């Protein structure tokens, strides 16, 4: 069968690649055409658009790029029509994907959505479009099933979180070799995960890189995003205590003592590696003010706290994300008592996520549904 997949971010590229591998095990004749990234391209050579050309962060940034977004929407529709897939699989990225889903449903295409838009946080009104335009929804957070089915009477499949598979199936790194390969010394490592988009990296790194001067017994290592070159990060690195590793975030987390993490999927990844973390977020003033007024009923921004429904990790948001608070919270998670507390919470978190097999479950459900539908 022919599968058209749309992923617009780095996390979508990871989960899309694992889903494609699982689909190939279900359907030996599977053909793909997709929007995604390098990981998906390793599975199939049919990449149409790279996510680094699609990601716009915040309300202001989206407004400034409306013309580009409109061109991408038009191109996508034409490309789907030319390809004539048996099913379109949307991976998160709702601003774009829900628009394509609306068009695709009218055209008669099968529409399956893997990794729900976070409508439980904001834009809950999107449920109307999802009910109308999405044939099947596969959710990865345990509370999402109740949100959809109990509150909105829309049946969904809870498949578990694909990050558990991604982490469990990775090749384990040898810490000695990792340090040698990246010219790291013997000091404990504090990982810095500043995000994947240029706008957020610029805002996060300037504060995060104030920390080395206060923690001389540690080395700080920036996790470079696959979508950004070293030359972009270079101006921020002004200390011999700061190192850079490109596109090796999982390897870095596996050998880290603690982490400073920009809010997003990386907060959950860090927790699944059992690394104590401080969650950080700072957007443009206007984007933050708009967002704060739209997201009124959500107590937390990190997936860790949302899933556990309590504050497991500290979140430093907007004004609270400053040198003084970050120093204070980093010192706290380096304390052994706090580290033990976090480790225990992280194990409970993993149990709530439903165990391994998300990609396989989703691929089986998609294939069986399409294969058995006239």
C-alpha cells in the first residue's frame, strides 16, 4: 500500500521513522512519500520536505511566515493528489496537518492521526475538526484517551508512548568512548538541551551558559539539534568548560549527571533516561502573553509533570527563567537526596506510559484498518 506521512518537527521525524519501520514489517509492499527529516529518510528515500524548513515557533513567528505556510499547504495538496495514497498519516504538527486533513477528507482520502494535537492544553475547539476530518486517532499519553472518549465521545486508540521504544532500541554507548570521541574530560556532565529551532535556542542558551562559572567541578555539553549547524552555536560558547555534541542527544543523556532542558518532548526523553532536570522556557513577550491567556486550565508545561499530574520537575517559565533561579535549581538536582526522589518518580512515570510497542501497535492498527476497508 501507499502511505503519505506528514511530520513537521524533529520529534515527528523520530516517531515517523519508527512507524515506517513497523509498517514495513506489517506490509512488505509498503511505499512511502513523506514530509519529515533525516531519520525518516534513512528508512525511505522519498522525502519531499524537510521539517527544518517548516518549523515556525510562536504566534508572532507564524504570522511573519504566513506566505510560506500557504505555499506549503498548496504544494502538499497537489503532491498528495498526484501520489494518490491509500492512507495519509499525520504526526502531530496540528496547525498544518489539520488543514490538510480537512481538505483530504473532502477528497475521499483515508485520514489517520498518530500523536494527537495537544487540544487538552489549548484550542480544544479543534475537537470539531478532528471528529469531522480524522478517521482514526492514535494517542500516546494515558490521560488523552479519557479526554477524547469521556469528555468528547470520540473513540481513540491509546498505543503507549513511542519514546520508550526509541530509547530501549538504541545502541548503548560506551561512556569512555563517548568522552574520548568528543574530547570530554573525566568531570561529571551536565547536558544542555536548548531546543531545535533557532528562535528558542537563542533565547535559552544565553541564560543556560551562565551556569558553568558557578559549577566548576562539572563540564557542560550542548546537545546540538540535527537541524542546526555548529556554526550557529559557536558564538554562544565562550568557556573551555562548555562542549558541543551534534545530533547525539540520547548518547549524551545516557552519560549525563543532570540536564537543563527547554520545554518540549526533550523533557520526557530526559526523564526516561532517569536524568535529573530543570525544565526551562522563554518565548517572545507577545507570544507568551497570548499563550498564557489561551492556556488557562493547564497547571504545567512539561510532559513529565502533566503525565504525573504533580510537580516532579521544576519549571522555570519566562521571568522565572533567569540566572539566579537556574543556579538555585541546578544545585538542588545535584543533591543526592533530591536525585533519589526524582529517580523514583521517573520509574512511576514510565509505568504510566504503557510500556513498549507503540510503533508496532500503531502500524498494525493502520494496516489492518486500511487492508480491510473497501
